[in-house]
């Protein structure tokens, strides 16, 4: 049960919907101060001093019941410290502040001047490649930009351990030891100045919250709240300037750092990492000293969850996995986070790392939570992810410390610039181009190389080769756009706080996107793989093996989206389908995934970076499905593509075991950026303790089979239909959507229809 205090915090968070009220107008004011008060000269320094000025000037508030304090400093419309269109939103926000008219005009004039400076045509990289990006997106073939916003896991453990004061000392030591004759001296000094400023921001924010709590304590008549405010002040005097000593201090330091992270880079998918691992020493110290018990830790984890709450949440917390020596990492704090999540009962982004030695207790608790609905927690398999990372040169120790970002994107916390979701390729669209000589049959545009139509390929292998040639062509366009995007970001969108909390940026004196991180790579999404597999096996059977239909007639049926050709469509639907443990279809899915993973290995990003693959769609299987014509798997033009590695909705008709066998044939160990699949279960087959044990067994089977990532929806199609028809009475049901969970009633009608259509397995 939740305490009354935490219950009130939960209700308040849910009523707000997690909206970040932020500090409208003060962000623009901080931008002015960065230049006028601190004399920032580089874009990195401007962003760093903006953070410092925000910490100095933004209003501070502490609400009743809180023990963890501090509110977000970012605003809707200006989530990053500066970005395209930011100034228009910032100017409109000035009207909501209590600045006098003279100050408002000064800020507005400054923003206008700064806009002109930032858009000056002196960039090292031109903007013409943006046209390539737009063409790919609008035509449903690919998108790519290479620019990373949010989507990180920063080194929270370092701030908790030594505080921003300790990090500042590290920066100053680098300054003292650097040789002025170093050819990179000027660049390093500019970076270190920015790094010192973000450290200052952390200390200032803590001190101002301490001062606010002290003032409130003096004015408070409630003895209990007065004691709490005095303790809050004590904690905030300590962190995040200095290292934490208690679990309360550690969690407060984490929250302050997350607030600054989101102030710099927005809130979307700036994730928390392996919370149970880096907080456990403080928990154990408190318990050993008799200062805290398990229930106290659950309460603190629940309060942190209330601070993090948003209706749409991808601030992912990752639990369990393995320790640096390969032992099981689950601990009391792992279960405290799960218990807090279960008791709160609202949407949270919680993943669990599994491996062959994961304890039964962890599987059972995870299964019990999944049976409540909402798809939390979801799972990553160490035996797949760790070797995938190692294959790109990540050390074994660092690979064992991986954590997912947001939905399923893999990173090494505090050591990487992963550029997650840097680009995406629609494999089903590439197959369409292979059928029609590189032409989009919907528009008549030539989108890919001329590889011949299906009629031109004498053998099935020739047709497969044409498909791969289309993929390879788009892959080169993607790499070009991503490389360009990264170079643009180096110049105009540095992230000084992210850099300060990423090894080895301080030692190298470089921004995280300017070669400072230990590991630098781009993560590229591949989707439509199940559609490609089903289409390839259908073409093989009906055209090449059985001559059921000629290549020309099949192409004509595809052009018209099977209008007047329903018998042919039914024949295509009768062919083997991925997701049913049918070796031929599964092998083609594995081949398509392997081909793209191997294709990207040949390319390099700036600063020696590499290209890794996400086998993941997010929600673009719907929008890009609309831009993809009919396919030989029997899918009509415009219909959604398959979600990630899950079978095309409604086609996994054999059994849950068969679907898992198909998933297991995918090369998860090659997808270093993460794979994804949602496994739909009919809740009527999973009741009580028996259902909990059964689901735990299913999860264990997934581990044993080597499935890299698993998400579960335990729902009933009938219940979802009711929720769609009568959201007032049934719409509060929570579902796993696409790497995140949501209230069903908040989803679009087309996404609701897609989820309803997914096969609900009984086992």
C-alpha cells in the first residue's frame, strides 16, 4: 500500500498529466544573461551559461508532502536550450512572466540579434542534404538526420558519488595540466569553461532549494512538516554539489541532475539508466546503519516515480542484469522499484535485463505486474545485447553495463554518444522498389536504382538480390545524411552537460558529439522485416515454384491493390507466414535483418564512429504503411506494416510457442542498438497464481531461446473494443503500444485498431 503522503503526490502528478510547467520567459532571460553577464563566446558556452543562469534566476517552489524537491526548468515550445523555432516560442512566453516591459524588450531584441548570428552563412557543412532527408520521409522510404536530441543515459552515478564539486575539480585539474602549446588547447579551454559552468549550475540549484526550504521551515506551524523542510534543506545543502551519503541524498542528487539534463536537452527519452545498481550502495549503507528499511526505500522510489510521471513516458529505468563480474545483479532495490511501480499503478517506463542466471523471484514479480496490464516491465536479454556490443569493439566490462534509452535503444551509460534513432529504413518499401525497377508504382517516381521489374528476374535469387541492392542504395543515403547531421551538431548544437557527464569528454576537452565520448555510433532503424519475409516467400511460391500467377499479373494486382483480384490475394495469404514457426518464412526474415546489419558495418561515422541497427519501428509502421503500396504478402496498399519484429497483425495464427520460435530465429545478437517485439497474450488464459507461473515460464523460455527483447501485452480484444466504443467507462485500460505504454483512450483510432488486430495468444 502507498502511504497517504505518496498517494497525494500520485494524485497530483496524474492530475497534471506530467506536464512540465517549467519557467516560461526565464529561459529566454537566461539566454540573454549567458552572453551579457558571463560573456559566453561559443555555442557550448552559451548553453552552459544558460543552465547556470536558469539555476540562478528561475523561480523555486516546494509543494506540500514533497521530500524530493525541485521542478523542471524546461518549457513546452522551448524544450532544448536553443533550437530551430525556439526564439518565436521564447518571445511568446515572455508575456507570462513578471518582467517589466523594459526587460521584456531587451530580451526580445537580443533574441532577434542572436537569431541572425546563428543563421549566418559561415557553417562548415552546408544544408543542401536536408532535401534528401525530406524526400525520403515524404515518400515513405527512409528518414535520416543524424542529430541527437535527448535520448541519453548520462553518468548519474558520478554526480551521486562525487557531486558537481568533484567534477569541477576534475575539470580544473585538466586545465592546470594542459600545455598551452597543445594544438588543441584553444578548443579544450573553450569546452572546459562550459563544463565548469554546468557544474556551477548544479551547486546553485541545490543551494537555492535549500534556502527555500529553510525559509519555509521558519514560517511553518506544522511540526512534522517543519522537520521535513529542515531535512530537505540539509539534503540540498549537500547535493548535488557534494557526494551523497544516504539514499535520500542520492535520489535527490539524481533528480537535480535529471532536471538539469531536461533543461539542456528536453525531456523526451532522457533516461535514468540502471537505477538499482548505482543507488544500491546508499540503500545498503542506510539499512546497515538502521536508518532505513525496505518499506522506506519503496516509498522513496514511489516518490521519485511521481516526480518523473508523464502521460507519455520514455524516461526509462533499467533494472537487474549482471554485475561487472557476470553475477546476477538483482538486489533489494530492484524489487523496491518494482514494488513501488506496482503499488502506484500508473504508466512507467521500466525495463528488466535478463540472463540465463536471472532468479525465479524476479521473473515471478515481473509476470505478476504484466498481468495487471500496461506492458510493464519489458525485457532485454544480456546474452544477445552484450555480444552485439562487443562485436563493435565495446569492452566486455562496459557492454555488461548497457542500458536502454526511451523505448529500446541501447547505450553504455555515461560512456557513449549513441545517436539513437538517427535514421530509419522501410524494408517493405525497398521490396516494392525491387518489384517495380526502382519506381514507386503509386506515383511513378524513380526512387531507387534500376534493378529490373519482377518480370526481368529469371530466378528467385535474382529477385532477392534486387531487393538487397535497393536496401544498400538507401543505406548509403542514410549514412550520408547522418554523417552530415552529426557534423552540423558538432558546430551548432553542442551539449555541455551531457558531455560533462560522459567519459572521456572532460579528459579530451571535447563535446560528446565532437569526438569526446568513448563510444560514438549511430543507431539506424529497420522496419517492415516481417512483411519482406512474408512477401518473399509468397513470390517464391506463387511465381517461381508453382507458377500460380505470372510475374506480370502479380505486378498488375499490386498496382491496383488487388482490386478485382481477391482470389490471388487469398492465395498469397495462404503462403507460409513469419510468426508461425515456418522455417522458410523465418529464414527470410532472418536473412533480411542480417543483410542490413552487415551492410551498415561497412560504413563509418565521424570520429571513427560505427553504424548499428535497431530492429524496431516505433509508430512509423502506420504512417509509412500509408505510403507503401500493396505487397505480395497479401497486404493492401496503405495498410500498416508489421510492428518491429512482431508478425504482421493477425497472421501469427499457430500458437505462442510457434511465434516465439520465429522470433528466436532473428539475429538479435547482431542488432547492437536493440531489437523489439510485442507479444500479445489473451488475459483469459492467465488467471491468478497459475497464470503468473505460466507467464514466468514463458519469459524463461524467451531467455533460453535467445530472444533479444520482449514486451508483453496481456489484454483481451473484446475489452479493447469496449474501450474504443465507450472510453468514458472502459478507456482507462493501459496497453503496450510501440516501445512505450499508454492509456488506450489517448491513442489515435488507427493505433487502437492496430492493437486490437494483433493476435492475442492463449497458451
